[in-house]
């Protein structure tokens, strides 16, 4: 039995997210599993590094699957990219030790979030960035990013209801890079809770627009109440850049 690792790029615009949903063909996992069945003749379930929401994109999602197929890696890669839709691309196929697990072995992840901050919208980036027409205070947003760094209980910045698992995570980096009218936010951490990056982004943007004070971050850390934080930023501005092992 071989253990195959996939590095995957996708435009999530027309999909219901990563996770297969019943008989729906509108998921990334479902599309890839369908091609694997065609390629190997086996019914195989792939394991992703984590779920991405409907509309979210990826430049470096990772998954693995076990197979008895004798196809070489050099045969698998073009097969995937020939039969997958053009908005899902397998960037790399690797053979891994049997114990490698795309989800359980994750050490950290990097996400990007893009905001088009201009009175005039963009035609080309409308499905890959969040349009914010009002002027944003970058200095205030950088102060918010600094407050969010480190190890905290981020449950108030998540969409989790109840969980017995730890909601403490460590964020190592949140940076802002301005590229003309585009603001590129980068998040690096050892893990992210459900919708955590999008809620952090909504909070940072609310601070940048003056809708919320900087002190709201400490308040959410203290009271752990989701409603205190900013709104959830739209999925289409979010990209999973890289998974660290």
C-alpha cells in the first residue's frame, strides 16, 4: 500500500468548499476522489490538511491517500491535471512514508487575505478579494495585528459552538503589504479554528475603518464572546498559501 501526498491549487469560487458533501459534485475533495477512482480503479477517500469554506481558494492545500496502484508519480501528475476541472490543479505528487497524515502531521499554516481598498471596484479581482471602498487606517490595523500575535484562546474569534478540544492557538505573524489599491494580509500560525482568519480579518477591518476600537481585541480574549468581535469577512478574499509539516 502506497501513501501519496498531493499539493493542490484551486479557485474555490464555484465550489461548496473542500469537504465532500453527500452526492454533491461541487466540492474539491469530491472532484479529486472522482479522478483517483478513474485513475486507480479503487474507491479512495483522501485526507486534507483541513477544510476550506465555500468560496475560499488555495495555493498550497495538501492531501494524502493510500493506494495499491502501480502508476508512477510521473504518470499520476499529468493524469490528474488532464481530468480535473481547470480550476483545480495538482502542483506536486509525492510518495510518503506510511505514517504521513496530511491533517494530523500539520505543524502550521499560512493564509493570505486580499482587500481591494479603493473608491472604484475592480473587475478582475472581484472573486479573489474583498472590496472595501471606505479609506482604511493602516496604522490602526497594524496595531490590531500586533495585539493578535502570540498564544491566546481564540474561541471568541471563531465560529465554533461547543468543543472539548483546546481552542488555544499561536499566531507568529500577521503582516500587511500594500500593493497599489490591494492590501495583502498574511497570517502564519500553528493552527486556525473554524472561520478564525475571516473573523480576525473582519475585526481588523472594523478597527481600520473606525467602527471598532483597538481595545475590542483584549475584550474578546477576556470574555470569549464571538458577538463582540467584528463581522466575518467574505470567503472569496481568503487563500490557503502553504501547510507546514
